[in-house]
């Protein structure tokens, strides 16, 4: 116990008590809202299963009213991988599919191998240049596969390449494929359904799952497996909870504010109206969605963002602490930046649920939540130094918080089984349960530290993307550093081709 003057001790005691009430009040408020999200997710999943039972995806395959979808894939120096990556995209199940490969000024033979493999011929396409980009040097179409278009342009970076693709493509809906992302064959078919079911949809997002440890062949996941790496295993639980509990629940509570840049379907006309992709923020995915929602409300156009649980895209999660820390740091800086730019949304009744519920949640829970946890830790340390801890209550509080976290994760696993049962092997399900138990201890606290560091980085003006070390979709592939999410320096890569035989 530290001896301090009575007056100072009284002030500190009052601060400790105030801190305790702040932490307890925040805990009750946040977890009450989590309970609301949980109920909303359950209701939405039940509704989704009923709708899925009655709708026929096969009917959509032959439907003349299915909106045309353009898949945009920027490429830079990808002569070794672009052929198999393009083939994987061309084999997606969708009735009216256009694949647009944008060669972003590659100095290697990326364009040449595409010309040779797909029998490309130059075309004099007429298109409106509604978004300013680096000059387009040529447009090619495949004689063997008419749904393939290749745009050759000067190097301008990922956002510039995607904007060039937006100008050229002809789809009503646009899907931009992130680097190192593999789509399930029927993913686009399922993701397009909200646009047919309702006229106010502007964005639809699907589920991202982690491919670490799974078996692959020819751009497809043959056998999903739960990662054995502890860091990837904890992220598996985190991803399932974020998508099947968080984003699914928001469908009935005002719509989502985030759609993963790795897998989302966007209404092309609305994207052109807001100027396409912007490269002046590290949170470009969230910035795009917020802009689309705001534009829809302000112009009376479509403004709804819906999450669909069963379309699945697979990506690779970091398996090293340093790499994961850089990723979460960047995500938090991006969140801070987007919320600050759109601060006029806060409690603005003009924007309905977006301003009155969705934006406040992301501000007070997702952005400021780590600060509340930091205040709680500091208060606990001070209370221990002053020998003022009510240990029975502290243990009770910890057990309630930990147990509630387990409840949310367990409910998420139930939703995953109800959605499309991601892991067939019994062994994988037991491993998943093990990661559920350990994810809340150690890993979650580490993410709080990384998010706090991200907030400090934003206040310091950091715009760094950092690097991601990816192993690729093969255990024999050496780890290679690359810009995080392939969004730095304009050097965007297509997904590396998986091995012809699974591991």
C-alpha cells in the first residue's frame, strides 16, 4: 500500500470510484446492445433460411432479368499468376458475368501472356470517362472467351486501376476482387439476390472466412479446415463473430456501415456518382460504403447496405504477431479517419438510423471502446496500489464478462452451422471450440493495444499501409512480403494461383 496525504487519497479514491462506474456503465450498455444484435441476428438468419429455401438459385442462373455483374481485378507484374487467376474468375457461376482485368502499367509480360492465352484482340470501345484516371493505352476483348475484357493503362495504383475498370465495364453491379481472395463458385449468384429482392440496395457484402490450413486446387477451396496456428485460430473465431453475429444483426437495425473490400457487390451507377474509389485514406472500403449511404439519403436514391451470410470468399490471415498488429493498427486508423470525415452524421435525424444508431455505435463502441478498457485497466492498477480492490466483486465481474464473451462466440458457431456449416469434419469443430475458449484471454487484450496504437498513429498523422507477409495458398510456398491488402504503391496483385494438388 502506498502512503499518500489524506486529501490526495480522497481525490484519488473519488476518481477510482468514478472510473469503476464508467467501466461498469459502459459494460452494461455495450453488452445490452450486443444482446440486441444477437436477437436481431437470430431473427435475420431465420428469415434468410426461409427465403433461401423458397428462392431457386438455378432459376436465377437462367433468368433474363439477372443484373449483369462486372468483376474488376487490377494486376501489376503478374505474368506468372494472371492466367490461373483469370480462369478462376471466369468459372464463377453467374448468368451475365463480365471479367475486367486492369493491367496497371506492368513492366513485365502480364499483358503479353493474357493476349496469348485468351486470344485477345484490340477493340475500339466507346465509354464515358466519368472518373479521371491515368491514360488508358488500349482495351482488348477475348475471341475465345467474350466475357473477358482487358484494360491496359499507365500505372496509377489500385484505386486508379479500379476507377479505370469502372469507366470501361458494362455491368449494373460491380465486384472488386482483393488480392489473395478466392470466391466460392456460387458466391456472386447468392450475393446478387438482395438487388433483385429490393430496389433500395446499393451494396451487398458476403462472409469472409480464413483459408489458413485448408486444401486448395485450381482457385477453389477443396476442404475447409480450422487453422492449427493459434493466432489464425483466434482470428477464425473473431471473423465468424464479426460477420455472422455483428454484420448479420445490423441488417435489421439500420444497415451496415462496413463491407469488406475483399468481397462486396456495389451498384455501379452510384459508385460513378460519388467519383469511384479514393486513395487518400487507409480506410477506403468503409469510406466508400459511408459515401454511398450518404449519397443515397441525400439524393433519394438507393442507400441500403445488406449482409448476406452464405456467399463466401476465402482469404489468408496473418500468422505472425507483428504483421497482425500492423493490420489492426491500420484498420483502427481507417475507422478513425472515416468517422471524423463524416462526423456530421452523429445524431443527425436527416439520415435516419444511419445517423441516430449506426454511426454512434461505431463511434462509441468500435472506436472509443479501447479507451474505456484502458481507463478500466488504469483504475484497477491504482486501486491495487491503494489496496482498495473488492476482490470478490472483481472476480465476479471478470467471470461475467468472460462468460458473456463465450456465450456470444458459442451463438456465432450456431449461426455458422445454420448458415452453411463451414467445417464438415468433427475434429475441426472441436478445434474451433478450443479456439473459442482461448480467444477471449490474451488475444482480445492484444487487439485492444493495437487499436489504441492505431488511434495514436492517426492523431500523429500516420498514413502508412504497412506490409503483409503472405504464405500463399500452399504450405510449400515461401512467405513473401507485400503491401497490406495490395493497396500500397499501386502494385496490386491478383490472387496467387493455388497448387494443382492440395496439401
